[in-house]
């Protein structure tokens, strides 16, 4: 009996220790979730400023360029002025070609949709998709390919958020086709990275 009692006590102690460890881990997880939520809210608040969004978009674009293994002033140039404005980046292609890339962050309606209730969210997302169309049309009108020699009749529009572009596509499935009709290829960090790596491979 004493041996059995000891086993029971040992089991109880182990179980109590396991519960305490689990409680500690759950507490740490809760703190991490709170910190992540606070960081997300802070970023969302900051991105409400068009100036901050623009800088964030340019920063994300440069980061993608670097992840693709490209070097500034060698594989690409930034803020090259033309008669129609300044594309954020000019990518150097093999055979002396170039490819203009512009970061666009039409996120006002998207951020409003995130904070809206269900009755208002759909209208905000429709407005977000329309804002994306407007940016595509504006970019296409610049016709950067006429400003540079050996440039394909295409400009890359970089949207720095996968979720932001995905939300627009959900409301407007023809958005990509619309962009191609305007000679604008809409990309996200993942799709632009794949494109740039293909370009980098072409240099090898």
C-alpha cells in the first residue's frame, strides 16, 4: 500500500508540474499574441498616412530587389526622372533593356474595410478594388516605355501587400486582365521576386 501511495503522490506531483508548465507556456503565448496585435494595430494606424505608405512601399520594393540578389546602380537604379515622372526603380535587363517598376499603395479603403463592421465592409472593399483600378490606369497613362530606349511596352506596378491585392482581386476578378490591357503588370512581393530572379538568371 505504501508503495502504491508513493506512486500516486509522484504522479500527482508530475501532473501538477505539467499543469504549471502548461500554464506558463499559455501565458507566454498570450503575451506574444498581444504584442503581435499591438504591432499590427500600430502598423495599420501608421499606414493611414499616404506619406508613410509611400515610403513603406518603396522600402518593401528595395527589399525585394535585394532578396532577388540585385545591387543598386548595377542591376537597378532608383528614382530615375522622365518627362512623365519618376518610376521608383529601373531594372536593367540583358541586352541593355530596362524595365520600369513603380510601387503603389492604394490602401485607404482597404484599411477602412478592416476596421468596418460587416454592413460597411463590402462597400469599402469595392471602393478598394476601384482605387486599385484607378492606380493601374494612372500608371498606364505615363507610358514609361516611350521614355526609355529598349524598354518593353510594359510597366510593373508593385503592391507591397499580398493581402491588399488579394482583397482587390476578390472584388474585381478582371483586375489583372484590365492591367494587362493598360500595359501594366500588377505584382506583389512574391510575384515580383520570382520575376526579378528570372531576370537575374538571364544575366548569368
